[in-house]
C-alpha cells in the first residue's frame, strides 16, 4: 500500500499522474454532503479557532481515571504478544492522571493560527501559517498543503512548520503552510454516513484550498496523507499536463519500502527519490529538518522546471528583426 510512503507532489487544480502509459478516464467524484442535516445551511465562512478545554473537563477526566476498575494482569512472559500490556497501560494511565500537563499542551497546540470552515457538511479544522518575508528580499510565497495520516494529527507538524515558513538564504521562495485535520481526527468533524475514504477526503481538501484562494499549490503527505495527496493529483486533471513532477523521501525505519522502479511506475515524472539517513514512518515529527530540506530541494527543482518552461514560451525580445532584403 502507498500509505506508508512519504510522497511529495506538485499540485494544481488539475494534475494527473497515470498508473500506466495508456490513456485512462479520470473518475468524477461527487461533492458528497457528509455532515448532519443541520449543517445543510452552514456558512462557508473561515472562522478563527482556539482550543479552550475548561478546567472542569480536565478535573472530571482525572476523577474518572482515579476511579477506574482494576486492570487484569497480563499473561506471564508474553510481553505484547496478546495485545497491550496492562502493566504498561497502568503506567500510562497514572502519568495521564498525575503528570500530564494539559495547560502546557494546550498552549503548544494553540501556537499557530488555527481555523475551521464547513466543507461538504463537515467543519474542517486546519493550521494556516504564513511566512514572515523580510522587506529586503523578493521571495515567492508558495502554498503547501501537508496531510497527516493514521494514527496521527496535525501535532506531527509542530516542529516542521517553522522550518518551512522561515526564509532560507539559498532559496528564492518560502512556504505558506496549510495543515488540516482529517475528517474525524482532532477538531475536524466526522462524517455521519459511510463512504468517506482517502479519495473522498481529497475532494474535501481540494475544496479547502480553493476556499483559501489557492488554485495552484504543492502537497506533501505521509501514511494516509500520501494516499490523499495522490488522489488529489489523479482526480483533478482538467487544467495541467499529465506528467507532473513528484518526489519521494525514503526513510530507513519506514514500515514498508517501495523501490524506485515501482514508484516510477505509479509516479511517471519522479524527479527526486532520496534515501534519508534517519527517521521512520512519522517523518515530520521524527526528523523535521531532514524532511523540510527534502521538500525545499524538490520544490526548488520544480520551480526551475517551471521557469525554464515559461522562458521557452517567451520570444527573445532582444533579438533584432532581420530587415527584408532589397531587390
């Protein structure tokens, strides 16, 4: 499955990557309404969001943890063979009740600007972090949609966000990061009916980017996120060529490994395939610097390709027009 490969794709509304070299019809997924009926008339407004859990809720949680039933001891000498060790679980619950500082965690989660907007009946939560561009630098601001997987959340991106939104001296661009919570994860509303899979989520996130005013953007995803961004690139093929640049960052402790040969079969214009020295499945959280460097490298290559294509289409205005010969 592709969900275990961190995939970076350049997107626009309308990019497609073919699984084979032959022509294929692109499915037309409907704009399904996934929310409760009361959301039919929901506003399309983008609303600021702040996490504010009342102290009474935290106190109630601690009280219920203190009154939990006694856990059944694990089977002898089996470790985790038959599931979670209740000895370990007991330590987790005690830490959660007596040592976990929700106030500090909440402040960390609120570190970046957050918003909620209703798309296809669901309130979708997302970080939207813009870069600070110095007045003495002419930098292109590039929108980047980053998508987490399971069992994950936008918390994975806490460390990598400032690395992506901080200008680098050797790059002429910087990122504006949009990091949504998958429907049913974190503070994004869950569907009330079945059928909301990665392909359907790709429609939601495409619509999120459109609502934010982006009809061209880059994406990066790991785990389920890689499936979602691949679906975005495959399903919306009405405005860009098929042969879209893509990249893969292979981390040594990933759950599964996909060879470059297999990746090139699926991503027909794979312009970058790097083997990173450290890290695993949750790359943005484990090795944010390595992943950020890889993203900058890929986008730099892609932007160079774009510039060369644009320059090729512009006639040489400095070339003198040859005068007609006199007879």
